[in-house]
C-alpha cells in the first residue's frame, strides 16, 4: 500500500492548498459532486467529473476508506424549458428522456453508478423547507412571488472564488430584488412553464443553486468531506451553495472543495458555445478504455484539450499495456524457475509510487507512469535469459490487474474473449482496405466492428480486436 502514512491529500479551492482527507464521524468519506442538467445528450466535457470522481472513489475504497458518493441530476431548469419548447414536448417529458440517456451513456464507461443520484423533482419538500429556514434567519426574502437570498447578509460570501462583493457584477437580473447581487431561491410561475409546484410564496419552482444545498444535506447531512464538480461551477453556483448551506447550518458545508478543470475543443467545451462532442459519439469511436485513460492521463486540475492526436496516443499507450499482459500469457506457457529479482523489486516500488501519486492530490499521470514501470519490467523479464517462474508470473499478473482496476482499466490485462468469426472477417477486410489505401471503406468497416461490440486497434504486431 502507499508509503504516505498520513493518508491522502486533495487540493481545496477554498483554502488554496492541499488538505488531508479525514473520514467523517460515521467513518465514511462523504462526497457530493454536481451532475448534469438534462436538456440534451451529455458531451465529453460532462463526462470528465463523472470519470474523475468515480475513479477517486475506487482509489479511496482500495485505500480502505468507505465512501458515500452522491451526484445529483438537475431536472428542473430554464434550459430545460427552452429545449422542451423547441422540441414541442413537455419539460418533464424532455428531462426524463435525457436523464435516461445520461444514465445509459455514462453506464458505458463501466465505472459503476454513484451511490445516490438525487433529482430536484424528488426533493421539492426539502427545498421548500430549506428556503423557509433561510427566510426565518433573515437571509432571504419573498418578493412578488419570487424568493431571493440576501448576499450582503452572509459575511463569507466570495471566500470560495476569492471575489469581493463590491467587485461582483450582477449574474441574475431582477427588478424585485433588494440588492443587485441577490440571487433567486424560488422563481414564481411564468406563462409557458408547464411544470410548477405549490409553495408558501405562490406556485413556482426552485432556483438552480438551492437545489444542491437541499439535496446534499438530505443525502449527506449539513457538513461533509468533499464537494466536487467542474471549476466553472465555483462561481456563482458553489459560492451560492456555501452561502445557503452555511447560512442555515452555521457549519462548513464541505471540508474540501475539489474542482476539475475544463475539457477544451477550441475553447471550453459547452452546449451553449456549440463546440461539443457527444459522449456517445466519442465512445462509439474510441471505446471506453481509451476515453477513461484519456481523462486520467492528465491531472484533474489541468485543462484537457480534446483531439484525435491525444486520443490516438492514448490508444497506443493502452496497446502497450495489453501487449505486456499478452507477454505474461506467452511466458506462462514456457516459464523459468525461481524469482526474477528485478521484476519483484520493480513491482514493489511501482506499487508504492502508484499509491503515493494518488495520495498526492489524486495525481493520476504519475500513477500511470508507475504502471508503465511495471510494463517495462514485465517486458524485460520475459524477454531475458533468466525467466520468472510460473508462480511469480501469476502473482505479477494479479498485482498488475489490481493496480489497473484502481483506475478502471483492469480489462487491459485480463484474458479477453475470442472475437467471433464475423468480427475477425471484418477486421481482415479492414486491413485489406487499408493496404489498398481505401480509407473510407476501412473506416466504415471499423464502424461495423464497433456496432458488434468490438474495437480494432493497429499495433506493431498487426490489428488487435478486443471487446468494447
């Protein structure tokens, strides 16, 4: 296990430094991560926090921590009303459809589901009660059917983003507000909005920020260990969550605020900017292994450019890992005797380096470097004159698979089912098309192979077909 005795550290946007991760009073690391607003198919950028925090949970579990992972879905929002009107359907129907598509698309990443995935529509009583408590404390006020938060009544406002109230610009216009910076907790029902709920302040729906305060508290309590999400949510969304939750409860909402940076496709990837690649399309083209590794080969707090060159390089790196596993297979058919000392020593040092890297602000690029130390040691051992014995080869595979499993990639080193004859024939036809430089046909055949549930990768040893 890790040589870092103090345990894992994560960088907190709030304190601007690494913070030790300490379980809560119940022994759990409780983690809330802001999920998507379901008004369309999710894009690859939406998948980055899903991958990062799902793998963070896997790592913490392997380190011996019990984790309760909550990631919400926003199914009431202005963007949903707009998209529903554009498609000519009810807003709740549109949200339900895209919620199902979100689950289906992220299931293809094969990283499991969060322990709890709350939706706004399932938490309306908690939201209304939360707003009522803010009003009782003088931190919010009703106005013309809306309810607003009094920003100037919360002294700590701006501490997460580092912004001062006298420097902020208005993010939510409204003539009924006492102060330009106040933000909406409840929005009165407007013509054309086909869903609304009763409240003490009239029919309407919640504002965006109050949703997460109420859902996080319902699932994890008033204070928990990690609040995560994209860095674009730090202001105003997470800043407003802090004002709401800490204003009501008087305790820190989260011990650590962990934010992943943005994915870039000629700028921040977003639906509103129109520069997106849908997750389902990326999975169809590259497969889940390549996408998961792509997200993890760059540190979560660094911007991540999305492009063919990086993904192709990731695919080649994964082929190197697969080939090391195949080399172990071949070596087991003609093993040596005894212990290969270099392989044994490298496995121990690489394992320690792997967990030390993840203990240090979840540094997945360094963890991958440790995996490749194992790869190179395997290749040297099986190609040398003194080969490891069968027991050491089997133990090496077991440890290699266990390390890969932490980052969700154990399938790279486990025996793969044989591709059916139909898929093998398509792969051969694709190779013939490539040899004839008919790349359009080769791409079409690759798509046919993908539709049957397999990936084909070009390696120095020739095309390799593996299940998706």
